[in-house]
């Protein structure tokens, strides 16, 4: 664990961090999450036969839209002019389920970890929503920051 909690004032009150004095740098964050499901549910999704439509395409769009609205969802996040957001979804037949990987990038004064985490989370939630009619036992898990680059605190890469 590093450093103090930056969103707390001297008396413990919540506050938005002042990033005005920080340098603008290119910052990237990658987050991931998993949706485990029955093998038949995975087959249905991959075949494009879900009743609600294109599960993977819709989840990608939902994740991207969520990243752009992170500051509206997480109270002390700064609004950012994101330069890139991508959401990749791959089948994991061993799970069985889907692995979601979200990337967010900005050239700015604050990082994009929350945007990447929000994109991954909402993409996973969208997969659940679109396939719950066939599998209410799906489990969303493993939402985490995988990597971040840029900024004063330096780079981070999660261990296995």
C-alpha cells in the first residue's frame, strides 16, 4: 500500500483532489473482469442467438459509454477528455465464460484507472443483463486494475 488517502481532508471530509498544478502526461489504464456462466449460455452468446440481440457488441458499447460517464457515477472523479477507450471481450472456455478487458487513455493531469474499471464493470453487467433470461446463475468476478502507465505515481502492473 502506498501513500495517504487523497480524497479526504484534514477532518476526514470528502474532497476532490486539486490537479491544477500537475503536469499533463499521457496516462493509460487497463482493467479486466470476468463473467462465468453455463457452457450452453456461452455457446448461445458466441453464436449470436441471445433473445436480446448482440450481447458482445452491446457490452462493448456500454463499457465505452460508461467510461465516458465515470465522473457522473463516482462522486470525486474529474471529468476527463478521454482520447481512447476500448473494450475487448474474449471467450474463456475453461471458466466457462467471458473475459472483459477495458483500456482507457487520456493526455491530462489525472489518471484513468476509474474509467477503465468502470468500463470493465459495466460491460460485465451488460453481459449479465442480456443473458440473464437463460442463466441467472452467472457470476461477475475479478474486476481489477491490470496495468497503468503515466503520471507522478509511476507505472503499475498487477501480479498474477
